[in-house]
C-alpha cells in the first residue's frame, strides 16, 4: 500500500487526484490532505479517504475543521507551519497542487523526506528551480511533472537522449481572449477572463491562461525541469488543446503527445509511473476532430511570454520576482483595482525595479531569500497600484 499526501486537495488538480485514488482506495494509505477555505470539501475527503491529518492553510478556520471532523480519527491542523509538518510526514508520493508560491516550502519539505513529488505547482521551479532540483538530488527524491505540457514532454522523452533534442514545443489554448480584437483587451472584465474555452480549471489559472502568464511560467519551468536552453523552447497557440507538447530531435523527427483536455491524464501518469494503468478519461476520435490548428503567439497580445524570456536571461531570484509580481497583479485584477493589460505592465515594472535594487539581483538562491523576495515584489506591486489610483 502506497502512502500518499495531497497538498491543495480542494482545488481542481487535488480533486482530480482524489477522484483517481478513490477509485482504488485499498491501494493507498492517505497521510495528509491540505486545503484552503473550503473546509466542508476538505473534511469530506479526509473522512472518506481516512486521512491521518487534514490541514487548512487558514489559522482562523481550525475550529471549523475540527468540528467538521468530529467523530473521526483524522487530526485537524491549520497554518503554514502545519502545512510544513504535514509535508514532513513520511509518504511515498506527494501531490504538490497548492496554487502559487505558497506551495514552495511544503514541496521542498516533502523532497527532504525522499518522497516522489508530483509537481502541479509550476511556481516551485519558477521561483527556485536550481534549489528544488538540488534538494531532490541530495535526498534521493524524484520530481514528476503534472502540468499537461511537461508531462507530455516527459513522456515523449522516455528512452531518448536529451542531447539529441533540438527543440521543445509547448502548446497553449490561447485562453478566453485568443480571438478578441487586441484593442478590446483593455476593457476585458474578470468574468470574461474567468471563462476558459477548453479546460475546467480554477479562476486564477483560467485568468492566467487568458493573459498567457500561465504559459510564461511553463516556459521557465521547461527550462528548469529539462535543463534545456531557452532558445530551444517554443510556444504555439493550439485552440483544440489536443496536442499538449512536441519534442523535436536533431534528425528532424518530432514526437508529440495527444490527449483529451482532461488533467487526469497527467495526474494518472504521475500517480502510476513508471506503469501505465487504465484511466477514466475520454478517448480521442481524430476523425471527429477533423483538424488541429497551430498558430505562432502574438507577443503584443501576450507580453507575458516576452517577460518570461527576460526572466530566464536574468536568472537568480528574478523568477521569484516574476511569479510574486504576477500573483499580486492578478489579485488586484480580480479585485477590480487594475485592468487586464495592467498586469503585464506592473510585472515588467517590478522586474526593472529589482534589477536596479542594490544587493538583490546577486543574492543567493536560498529558500529564505526566495520568500523575502516574494514579499518585496508583492509590496512593490501594491505600491504601483496605489500610485495609479492616485
């Protein structure tokens, strides 16, 4: 029986992971489930999976969680320290699906226990890629990608020599605004940005898809995960979301991974790796699809892609700055304190400010420095919003 933990259990990735585990519960011993404010869902899943501990990220919701778990043997805990403690509990396989930089510290704690970390939290590698990879190496842990694009690349590389790879192409749906006139984007609303044409995801990642910040993070993640030069990473807009990634080799061959837009593909591959087991996902009917389209992204529409290139060139802590500024700018957009196009402008401004701040750009890539940089970048975005307001 495999010991498993799920961090971010109440989000879309976490719920899809639970769906797969619940189909064969006798194969798994659930150690920890963590979530945010959705206490009812967290307690429900902890009860039915008989988890050892359930953790909410919010200290002030601990009593609610305890009440929801009354009559069970599931322990209740709350707060950041409790998340870290849960990650330190021995587990064979850990799903890292906490949204944003909040997933970094628990992910590192799980790696330090030697667990296999199924990484759906792309911010972990964006903020601290070299640190995370070195932690995994030092403790004999393994990283498996869960982003559909990186899982696709990982699968295409099975049995291949990385030295023969000429390019990696990750695809993007283009999000909610891929067919909008460019001039209309300045007036795009939160509700419009929150509707994805293909995938069923949470609000934040859906808006990040519309701005292509999600893909910008994935470009950086590709560099870190596969150790490939940024010049060899390409992005294509693929409206059907059927081809998740392609790998081109020096002999001209291109291997692609196709699948219906269902995250249980990538989750199931990571959960069962190195085996392939049955998954309850739709099977492709290519004849019914009829065509698959690919278009080069317009960086005037998606400035996040250009910013990702700049971040990779800068290196160091710039990934942490980029992600924190993006997350905080998104907060302000959702709160209607900033426009859709303002997000990229604010992130660019914070990156420039970071470059000119003495002692920051050359600081060592440690967890403490990443977290301090994250805090500072968010503060700078808040200052920019206040300045714009007046």
